[in-house]
């Protein structure tokens, strides 16, 4: 698990560094700048964020890299609209994936997560917690890089978590990470080094928060057994 988390963390770092260099290159090469692109998108009014929301939701359901979409939201719309549109799009996609599994899965409602792959095996370990305290468990999972976002959406559909707990915990749990990456997208668009550093600190803070909550919650659960 630690190796998997490490590889995903390294991938996120590569995406972030690549985004910085791409933006700097675009600024210096005379190609349309991110700010010019933002102004162009703003000309479409409310339609631009709406299109982004549905594209993001579709990307989530097809398991496309969410970090790239989230950074794009910051580049195109800035921190406020970018965060709201990203949270809405991610929440729609996550809910759609979850309900799709619930709609088409076979067996009765007590069916547990199948142990056909390592992500389902991990979710099977959480299934008892999901029955007892679904909201808190999903919230911890959203804040902790244990399972990729899109995979978690589908996997949780096989568990006993209540739909209401899943939706509310997902919306709340993705806000910190979304804000961090959207803010980073806005920072590289504005090419303000201090803002870029601040965004990186936010990203690191979200990761540390997830790790802390995971350990604290896991320690608390172990004492309850």
C-alpha cells in the first residue's frame, strides 16, 4: 500500500511540475496565454462552467486523471468558480459511478465488496466500519490517498454504506484537495511564485491531514474491537 501511495504521490508531483513548465513555456513562447484563455472562456458566461462540470463528471465516470481536470478548472475559472465547478462535477461523477454499481450489481443489498482485486480487498476491510459509521469512514477515505478517486467511487458501490452518507461525505471530503489544486492552477496562471508556494503547502497539508485522520481513526477503531 505504501508503495502504491508513493507512486501516486510521485505522479501528482510530476503533473504539478509539468503544469508549471508548460505554463511558463506558453507565456514566453507567445502562444495564447492562460490569462487570455481564461478571458476567452469568460466570454461564454455561465455556459463555460456548466460544460466543465459535465465534462468533469464524465471524466470521473470514465476514470480519467482528476488532477489534470482540477488544475484546468483553476486555470480557466480562478479559485472560487473553479472550486465550485470542480466540486459539483466531481460529486456528480462520483455519485453517478456509485449509483451505477448499485443499479446493476447482482445479489441482495447485504452483498459485500468482492475480493476480485486489491482495491476491493481493501474496501472489504472497511465494510464493517462503513456499516457502523459510513459518513466518517467515507470522509476519511476521501481525505486519504488509499484508493484512487474513480476506483473508490465504484468500489464503494459494492459496500453496505448508505447512499446519503456516501454523497455527503464525498462532497465534504473532496473540498480541501479540490481547493488546493484549483488554487494551484490559478497560481500558475497568474505566475505568482508566492502563490505557487502557498498552493504547494496547501496540497501537502491536505495529504498530511488525510494521513493523520487515517492513523487516528484506525487507532480509535482498533481500541473499539
